């Protein structure tokens, strides 16, 4: 392998590693949001829950887990047949290099039965 080939390979691997470093916090935040929704599901599934109680629990869990990407107002709680649908749908954009950005779309939902 020539020096030029090694340099190109090193730059390629470096850019790829930098992308992974930039996207890691985004996915860690998504895991927190998904954990909050799963926790709300565990807490209220097959119980007589209300929209207010579910929203309050989501707000409390976001505060505890330090979720700053979305707010409890961004989580939609809607009544459905026999329960409530809880949906967290959001985009997270992070800068990569210069004017290049990564935008990742997340969609997590749970169905809480009464």
C-alpha cells in the first residue's frame, strides 16, 4: 500500500468514526425517550389511566432521565379503542462537517390498554 492509499484510507475511516461520534448522543437520547414510553406502558397498562396521569408521568420521567431533545408536550396521548395511544415522533438534527447535517427521524409508540 502506498502512502497516498494509506492517507485516503485513514481519512475515510476518520470521517466515518467522526460520524459515529456525532450520532451516538442522538441515539442515546432516543433510548431514553423509548425507555420513558416503555416505563409509562409498564406503569399504566391494564389500569384505569387518564390522559392527565399519563402526561404527568411522562413529564416526571423526562425530568428524571434528563431528556432535553423533546418535551412532554411533544408526546401525543390520544384515546383509542380500549385505551390510549402514546406517540413520540420527532426529528433530531446534528451538525457534521461545515454545512453538512445529519437529520434522524424517530417514531416510538405504545398502546396502553384500560
